């Protein structure tokens, strides 16, 4: 039995661990024992950080750039982010509207803590990234899930959104490209959603971390670019982790209305203070890189996507959502059973790590990352297919 005298904050006690991190940790444990694990759980590019970025970090260390910076990042980095927003997204943000933090996850956490009060509803379309509802719990808010489906292309529709709004609705999450589905919203789809949020004065957190990884279109729309009214309600979140293969450097950022971003700054002052100074120097170098480096990585991911889709298509018990962006294949395994059970069995019995959909609000699904080599993709899907052949189906 636990210690009855042990008192833990109620909200924190209710927070669930990350299924993504748990599976990844288990896969690494098996690999450390010499077991050949195919890891489809990774939520990060398998490419190394570009050399010019690493050299910028070394230069920062050698130059003594190892002290505190302003809490929300150096002016130089925030100016570079503002320039990126202008060039890529047609968004005008001043450096004072931008807060650099310890990853895009941290940026979102800060925004939720600042925007959400006890009992406020946060609208979260399903499937969703695993951390959204847990962050809402910590803030004392209520996650209101809006269930999408195959019929809506797993996208939020204006009708679904309008039907879900109540007097307590405060914030809406928009994640495009989506983790875990990879779906990308068109400009028209975002405009329809934005119009409803403006009508009801609902804040939007636009999670755009996979912005640079889109495969079937050259057009990307940032929610805040759709007009002054929606700009004033939107917080744009991005970072360097996915586009520049810098996940461990922990640099993300958010931009939004000045009055609220000032409060975000105050909050960060008393939590983490500044992100690592050395990582900020590396992020500045990343934002100065030509687009060619991203294009090359994106083309590799596109080929891997095609390979994984073609191999999974040969397994009749599985169907998948075609991903337009990110690097995941979200697969319906409802004919096999519960995703938590299936993911555990596949890892334990054939040593393939994949992420159960329960953590994404989709218990009939599993997420497979194609951020790994062609050889590993072929081997992993082969193992999954062979394992499925030996399983009784739960549905015809």
C-alpha cells in the first residue's frame, strides 16, 4: 500500500504518463539487451542535426555564450523567428510577441496555463496529440473532445465545432499537419473554423510543428494569417525540432497577441527562465539555413511514406489514414483488438515498437512512424504481417 501520509497535488496525480515516451523507453530497454527491435514509435527524425547548426553551438560554447539570456529568448533569435513568420506564413509578429521556450511542448504548456482557468473547456478534435488533455488537466480545465471520423477525413468540420461549443468553451486546438494522423487542413477548411472561433471569441492554439513536412501540396496555411480578427485570437506554435532534426536541443516558440504573450513571459520567468543559451545559438543558425536542407529530408520521408503505405496495404486486417504531412501512418486495427494490448503483444512477441492509439483518443488505432530506414520499414511491416496471420480476428 502507498503511504497514506503522502500528499500529492490532485491535478498532477490525475495526469497520465506519455504512451509515446513509455513505448520508446521500453524499446530502448530491449535494444540495450541486444534484442533486434524495429522502432516505429519514434516521434523524431532519424537524421543527424546539420553540421552548420552543431558548429554554431560549439562556437557559442567557445565564445562563452553560456550565461542567462532574456527569459523568452535572445532578441536575435526572436527577430529571426519573426522573419521566418513573415517569409513562410505571411504573419507580422514583433519580437516582443514571441516567446522562445524549451520545445514546442513547453510553448503549448505555457499557453494552456495562461489561458485556461478552473472549469474552462478546451476543445480538442480527436485523434489528438497525447499531451493536450494532460496539460488541460494540470490547468484545471476540462477537455471537450470533438470526435472526427473516416467520413470527415479525420478533420474538424464547422458543423462538429459549432455543435460542441458551450458558454464555457475557451480554447480550440488546431494541429496541422496532425500528429498522429498526418492530415493537413486546407485554407478553406481553416477559414471556416476560424470564422466560428471569431464568432464565439474562442482562442486558437495552432500547433504547426510539422509545417515543413508536407508531401502532396506546396501550399501551407497558418491559421493566424486568415485575417485580423482570427490573428487576435490565435497563438502560433512552432519550433526547430522536426524541420531541422533538433529534437534534443529543446527549442520551440509561440507568438500571439501582445497582452497575453506578456503574461506568458511572466509565467516563464518563474518556471524555467530562458531556454538553454547554446541551443538558442543553434536554433538561430537553423533558421538561417537555406530551404534545400529541409527539402532533401522531406523527399526521403515522402519515399518512406510511399513504401510503408504500400506494405501495409498488403495486410487486409489493417487500413490506414493517408498522411499528407508529418511522418506517421495511423492504422485502424479494430479487427485485431484493443490497441494497448496489440501494441504490447507486437513489441513482446515480434519486437516491433508502435504506439497504441488510446493515448491519442483512438483506441482502435496504432501509430507507426516512418522516421526510420527503408530496411527497417520492410522488416517491421513483415514481422507485423506475420504476427497478424497467427491471430484470431475480433471482427469480420
